[in-house]
C-alpha cells in the first residue's frame, strides 16, 4: 500500500515533503487539502492531524505530521531518502540544529511578511516596516550563521534542511519586495535550489498564486 501525502501546494512545509518524495522516488499518493477552503479543519482531516495542519502522511496506517518529523521519518524508513538526512552524526546534528531557527525565525517572519504584503492578513496586524526588519534579520542570520560560503546548509550536498529553508524563503523571493541583492549568498542559494527541477516544479504554484494576487 503506497504512502499517502496530505498536502497543500501553497504550504511550504508541504512542498518540502513533496520535494523529498519526488527526489527520492518514494511511491506515494497525494491528497490535496485546501487551506483556503478550510479543509484542514474538517472533521475528516482532523482525524489525520488533530492540529489541523499540513502536511501529514499515512504510511500503511502509521500517521506522521509536523513536516520536519515527516522528513526525518521518510529518511529513516526509505533507503532512497537516506542521503538527504545522512547517518554522519555531525551532518545530522547540524541539520537538527537548524530546525529550531527555521521555525522560530525563518518560517515565522517569512510567512508573516509574505501574507502581509500580499494582503492576506486582517487589517491592523501588519506593520510593514517592522515585519521587513524581522525578515531581513532572519535572512542575515541564515546567510552568516547557517549558509556562510557553502552551496547548501551542510555543505556541497542538498539535505532535508534545504528542502525546508528554500521552500520557505522562496515565497518572499518570488512574491515580495524584499531586496535579495542585499543578501547575495541567499540569492545564489535560492537560484541554485530553483535549478533543481523538482524544487522548481514544486514552487510553480507559488508563482501562479502571486500572479493571481497581483491581478486583483
């Protein structure tokens, strides 16, 4: 029985998991759960993930949610995915070390800015100047602490940490007014990730969504 992925194309954590499934050639079925239609809060989906968030997977009755937990589970259970979360303890620890920063800084500040500049937040809770400062601080830290002069977060090879980071930051790279020339290493990193055909393809819905928002 193939693994089932519950996902939303506009969800960066979903795109991170989808990237691993595709790159590692893991057989799977996809079930689209629309966040915009409120399907993540439906009684049916809450049986899958009581938190009402995507992504989640059902692996022959074993359900996993929280995207970094899903990524690590897949790498631990599918040999074809091992290279993206290597057994080398130093590389694995660096990946694990990245995720708290990812959630507390990159994801938190990027998604707030992306939603805010694209008119997706209720009036009165988005201060653009303040939000921009927080995003730029996150990008500075990502560039100077985690990326440095490396091709990817852990070195020359792409890992699950990059699936999470690139899919998150690409939202404001493709759909905001942040000047990425101020962050040349991040810009080069994102372009490098987009050259990967799977990551490029998983972000096409983001490009289309931004176009639709701008046309309104």
